[in-house]
C-alpha cells in the first residue's frame, strides 16, 4: 500500500515536472517589447517581463540578440548581428528559446559562424539536433583520469610536455610566436587517429583564419574538423558565444564516445569582447577593467573538457586554449587566470622565435601536470635524460658566453645541448610519428648526433626519419600499442640510426 502510494506521488511529481518544463518556454501569446537604445552591439529593451536569461530575442530587422542583463525595468541585450537599421521604438519579440547551435555528424568538414550558419558556400548545415551553447560540465563522478596520449606530432611537446586526452593545455606566448601553428599542426597530426577536431577562431584576422583553413584543406584534415569562425570584425556578441558553441559541438561527439580536440584561438580576444560587453552593459569593472566574473567565464568553458569513464561512453574532450601575452608578461590577469584553470601550459618565447629556434617552446617555463601519466611508455627512458641535458645546457651556455675556459665534461655538455636544441627544431606541417620521434631522440641521447656538425643536424634527422619509413613494423606496432622496446630492439635501432647518420659526420677535425 505504502509502496503504491509512493509510486503515485513520484508519477505525479514527474508529470508536474514535465508540464513545467514544457510551459517554461511555450509562449502563450506573442510577447512584444520596444527597443529603447542601441549602440556598439548592445541594446536596451523594455516590455518583455517574462524573458529568460540567455533567451534569444528577435529584432525588427531580423537580427537576434541574447538577453544578458535582466533588470526590473529593462533588459540589456547583446546583439548577434548588424544594428545599423535598428531604430528606437522598433519591435522586439521573444523567441522562447535559449541560444543554441546545430550539432551532429553533419558539422564535420564545415566552416560555420558562432550560430552555426555556414560560411563555406556548400549549402545549409544538415544537422538534426541543436544543443544550447551553455551546458553543465560533466560531474566529477562521471570523469576518469587522463590515460591516453594526444600526440601532437611535435617532438618537443610529445617528449617533454606530453598532452593527454581530456586535458586542458594552455598555449601562450606573445603575438606571432607560432601559437596557431602548433594548434593547427596538432590537428593535422590527428589524421587517421579517429579524433574529431574543432578549430574555433575568435577575433582573429581574416587572413590568419584563411591561412589556417587552407592548411587544414591542403592536408586533407577538414574531413574530421569543424571550423568555427568569429572573425575580428564581427560583433562582440558573436565573439563572446563562439567558444561555448564550439564546446557544445565537441560535447555532442564526446557523448557518442568519440575523442575530441577543441582549439580556442584565442581566449584573450574572447576576454576583450566580454569586457567590452560588460562595460557597455554597465557591469562593474574589476581588475584591468575586466568584469568580476571573467575567471568564472573561462573556468566554466574549460571545465567542459574531460575524459569520461567507460560506463558513460568513454569519450573525451581535450581543450587547447590559446592566450596572447603582452611583452612576455605571464603574470597579467588573464594569463594567470588561465594558467590556474588549465592542467599545464606550453609557453612560446619571442626570443627563441627570433633566433629561429622553431617551434619556439620555452621548455623551462612549460609544464604538463597530468599528461605524463598518459605518455606512451616508449618515451619513459628518453624524456628524463633529454630534459636534464637541456636544462644543464641552458645554464652552462650563459656561462660559456663569457669566454671562460671550460673543462672537457662541461664542453661536452654544451655540445650535446646544442645538438638537443637542433634536433628539437621542427618545421610547420611536418608532424612525426611516435616511432620516428622515439628513434630520433634515443639516437640523440645515445650521442649519435654528437659527431655531426650543427649545420647538418636538421638534414640528418630528416634522413633518419625517411629511412625509418616502412621499416621495423613489429617495433613500431609495439611502441604504438603502449609497450616498451626490449634492450635488443633498442640496440638494433641504434645501430640502424648510426648507419643512417654516419654519412653526415664531420671528418674535418680528424684530417687536421
Ligand atoms: P598571432 O599572435 O598573430 O596569432 P601566432 O602566435 O599564432 O600569431 P603563427 O601565426 O602561428 O603565430 O606563426 C607566426 C609565423 O611563424 C607564421 O608565419 C608561421 O608560418 C611561422 N611559424 C610558426 N611555427 C613555425 C615553425 N615551426 N617553423 C617555421 N615557421 C613557423
Ligand atoms: Mg595565432
């Protein structure tokens, strides 16, 4: 009896919930308000007392806006389109819908704007579903630790600052230091790896976005990528919603159990757009004139990156947010915020960039706090000695510049360090497989590059990788399957590397 009663109560509650849910957005009659003022992408509207937070409002010229500030007498609306033909007194209608984006398989290979409208002249987006752009991050209980690697194909990152699937890794550096290049290279390297990639360009110059899309197209990477563009000249409203829309598109794929990579390029522009909107809406400014909730804004976004437990589908969403620093100042407000929200950072130094040491990753200032656990075991005995050789070298190099007389051991460390630096250089759009990286770095640690003159190291490294192609399938499989090489295999590979590098050796000093 008691049980029956309880069931009846539960059913009644369920019913009430459902009715409430439906009535929430079902507009009983057309609600119409009036536009009071509009300027710089922000409008003030009166007469729509039932509007929901983040609801879409439709203006007379067809432009949509998001209800941002709900004050007792008026609504502060962020416009998502042109305001030029709007006049005070014109009609504003409720849509009854919170802002959303199309999601699904049909998004792959498309270039869209922040509302999911196509920008690529290949017809409408054939998505069946739409998801709200703001969604709750997955609860802790559904999350699994980061355990699988996300290979960038870039030696210095995969070996020394490894990234795991589900991790949030910040890419930061001054302007023009190769941030976008690393992000795009990482997408290119996901070819045939069953990874869905989303490149979200926020406030970038049109030419830079075009170049990125061009690179993706050239390497046939568009078929597994969604490009979401909110270019520099669009309204701050669209810039503001872009990363959330990208996250929702990514979450749909994660929900299907897929691995997803989302690049937010860059969140500095996003923060600027939000600051602009907040100041126009007269929200109180805080540090560096950013509104007080800017930290929450970005943490809400990045919390959505995660690796799900198998019973929840096992998908993952890796976030690579990009931040531009000013004059190498890592301790400005937005960079410190993001450093504290993410699981590590790759810092790109303009000094290294100018010296031509590309990618300009400053290993000393970069870190990956969780990726080490996901790194393939093949790297395990390589990263330690490499990091040590490199950091010792950086110290000694400054020292050696004063013309100090050096003992043999020190000189050797310096010579090795110079070679480490040369070997870690890598061109754009030339990702290396795990196997190529591991053999190259093993040869480096074993001193096989030491007899080579610095100028031919790059060529020698390329030759070694070229000769490895299609050889050692067994060892390659072992490495990729997360196993370590036997001592025998290692010897064998080193002998092979030695033979490949020999022709580059510098015999001049022997003749002298
Ligand atoms: P911005 O601040 O304008 O967004 P950015 O930091 O994203 O710049 P990129 O646009 O990626 O920098 O790169 C700047 C320039 O450096 C580009 O012309 C790019 O081709 C070049 N570059 C980047 N990485 C490499 C590399 N590894 N090898 C050769 N050239 C590179
Ligand atoms: Mg860039």
